[in-house]
């Protein structure tokens, strides 16, 4: 598994491994300038925006056009998700982003962490955050029940039963990498993400208004 992880996150590091300090609310991806936010509406004390980008080289990684800040809220609504798909919110947990922290995972029935709001996640601190979709094909056994909190970027390590791991080739799925985003569209204050599998996820961000 360690060799496979090195293979997977090597490509991710080319995109994510940049000089980075969590105390600074500024994030830059290679050849992508982080610009001022384009908040579109004001609701109940929050500025709400659909200002996200898809990395043009991988076509699978979604990130906010302006770095998330503490107390921002990301709203995720999977409108059409396959039972074997996992929509992941991850952050860089080391300065060089060789290690990632999986914060939340959405599945067809909601989230793998049922103690949290099924749609919204409150950003705990300034940092570099990104979203992506992983598939773990598994016939007839439903979704995995949890995930390891720490893993290399763009790697999701699921938790589940021994039978589930026998029926799903986790390593092969991880080696295939994230599901591609084939189209995006802005619908008011939310962005629609269309994936190669036919799945559809709506995302938006909210920031307390000044």
C-alpha cells in the first residue's frame, strides 16, 4: 500500500506542494492566480458564492478561487451520486502537502460522519482545501462506513467490514485516481459539478458578512 500511495500522491504533489503557511489566508496553485472572491448573494448574514475552479491539468480537483478562511462554510449537496462514489473534502496537513487530512466525505445517503450537518461543513482554520470524487466499485455491499483521517493528498483510505474489502479492490480504485469533472456551470450562488460517471454535485461557499 505504501508504494501505491507514493505513486498516487506523486501526481497530486505536483499540483498541491507549494510553500504554504496556515496562518496566511492565501493559496496559489501552479499557474493559477488566486483572485478576489465573487460573492453573488447575501443571505442571513452570510455572503454566498459559487466561485470555485477545477484544476485544468487533472480535471478532477475542485478548489475555491479564494482560499477558505476560518468560519467559512462549504455547502455540498449530492443530487445524483452512485452508491460507490465518495465526494471528499481534504486539506493539506503539512507545509509541503505530502500529507493530507480528510475532513468530510459525502456519499449517496448523506455523509460518512453522521454527527455533522449532512450538507454543510464549517472550515476550522485558514488553509489549503480541495474537493474530489473517489469511486470504490463494490457490488451489493453498499458504501464503506468510514475513512482514515490522514492520508496522502487525493488518497481516500476507507474503513469497513472484511467482506467489503474482499469484494472491492481498494488499491486498484486508488490507482485509477479521482473521478473526472466533465462539465461545470454556475447556477446562481452555487456551482454544478458534472462527473464522468453521470453524477451531479452542487457546491457553494458562505462567509460571514462584514
